[in-house]
C-alpha cells in the first residue's frame, strides 16, 4: 500500500472537503450518482489538480532561465537609493540604509551575501525537476481514488462511524465529526485564501507589466499554501519596478503587496469559521506545524490532529463531551 498512501490521503481530504458540493450536484442531476461523480472528477482535474500541476510545471520547465537569473545576481551592482526613499514614514530610513549598504559592498559582497540562498533555490529546483513525473502520476492516482470515494462515500462514512464508535463510543464519533470539520476548515481557509491571493497577485503583475507573470503567480500560490505569504515574491517585484524606473507602478504595486500580504488575516478566519468552531490559533498552528513535519499534506493532517487532541483533552478535563449529532456530515 505504500505507493498509494499519499494519493489515498489526498483523495480523502479532497472528498471530505467537497462532499457537500457533490451532494448539490447530484440533486441537480436528479439523484444520478454516476453523473455527479463524473462531474466532480472533471471539476477536480480542472480546478485543483491541473492548476497545481501547472504551477509546479511552470516553475520546473523554466529551471534553466531561473538558474541563469539566480546566477546573474552575482554581477548585480545596486545604484544609490533615491532621495525620496528616506522620507517615507516608518520604513523609509531603514530601507534607505539597507539599500546604501548593498551599494557600498559592490557586486562581490552582494554575490557572497546571496550565494547560500541561491544554492538552496537551485537545489530545490533540481529536486523538483526530477520529481515532476512522479507528481503527475500521484495527481492522476488521487483523482481516480477520489472518484471511487465519491461513488461509495455514504457507505464509507457509515463504516467509519461504526469503527469510531467501536473504539471510543460517542467520543469517537464526535472526534470523527471534528476531524471532518477541521479538514473542511483548512480547505476553505488555507487553500481558498491561497487561490484568491495568487489570482489577485497575478492580476497586479499583469497590470504592472512585470515579465514572467505565470512563473511568479505560480510561486505566489505555492508560497501562500506554505503559509509564507505572497510578499516573498512581490517585494522583489516592487524593488525591480523601482529599479527599472517605473516609479508609478512601483508605488501602486507596493500598496497592492501590502494589501495582499494582510488580506489572509481576514479571509482565513472568516472562511475557516464556516466549517469548524475551533480557536483560530489552534488551526493555524496545526497548518504551520503540519507543513513543517509532513510537507504539503500536513496542511490537513496537522489541524486534524491538533483539533481532535485538543477537544478530547478538554472533554477529559471538564467531563463535558456529550454525544450530539452522530451522523457523519458527508
């Protein structure tokens, strides 16, 4: 089963997250489950697996260009900072000092400063290039398993409820319900926010005339999924716009970057609260910790583990866990 575990986990997370929508699609198709499963599988390929695959492929297929660009940073010489930069409130003086320092150290010092980071970027890209074929296979396998789960989801949910009840009675079923809510909270809050941020970021890149828009948009999506945020990509874009003399677009893009870098603080809690009523700090800690331990799949595993553990521990301490609606919301 080892080759199928990753695809199995991904398919489970996807089906649990999108099951309510599948039920609505089935109702529109007069209760025909086969047609609903076909529609959901096609939508899964079109809106989730294909965009994520394209994001990885865009980065990987431009490996040579990105490598040359990273290596060309060794010859970069920074011009003096503009006079108006230091007059900006709060951040102006520190930015001007950093810029002037980059100018003073020259290309050799700048190259030595960037060399460790450039090496890590190139190593990551090389690893991604070798693994892209396996990723495509995993994505297709995920879609196939998800189609099976969509078709047999009701029976699987009933069996899981019986399994959870055999392990821990109504406590087990409550934990299963909580795990379902945590998965949907991450799907709505993390993935949904990352998608919105990347689309808005890509629109800003297109309007400002920045080259390699598709690559940068893909990187924004990946960074937002990893909870790094879009600023890691957009701040260099703002610097490049000022450096190239496009001061108007640079100012506009700086404001857009600030907006995109903070909008997740509003979007994520609102979207997550629609799926599960848990402390937001707990969910975000689960997302971040899960990413660090399990990789991208940890986005879902981390919050589920923390949410279930937190609820069971609280129930054990307070003795307040009572059986509620034991029907798994699938």
